C-alpha cells in the first residue's frame, strides 16, 4: 500500500484532480476489501491524506494478521499443543 500511495501521489500532482474526485480515483485504485472496510468505518476519512493514512494502516494490520494466522497454523500443523488458559494464574 505504501508503494501504491507514493505512486498515486506522484500521478495526482499533475492530474488536475483534487478533493472528492481525487478521493474517488484513489478508492478505485486500492484493494476492494480495504476500500470496503474503510467505507464501513463509523468515522470515514474525508481528505485524501486521511485516505492514504487509513488505507496504509488497514493494509499493514491485515498483513500482520495474516502472518500471525500463518504462524499459528504452522504451530498446529507441527503438532504443538494449543495453549491452555485454565491453568493461567493458578499456583500450586
């Protein structure tokens, strides 16, 4: 997303687009899932900078979540036992 935002900024400079039309072009160019999640937020970005920032954060969080899912899936696939919370905080 960071690369896309940088490329989009460069393209936008001389495009003549600004304000809402620029945001609409940005929304058309980003991943559909990220765009949908941004549109579903209670507080939607209004400026193009807010769209850049929020899309970047959402993308970063999504990638982090995927890595964590893969890590956990790998542990389960390798026969690692699932953590048990029933003994947490119990002193013997």
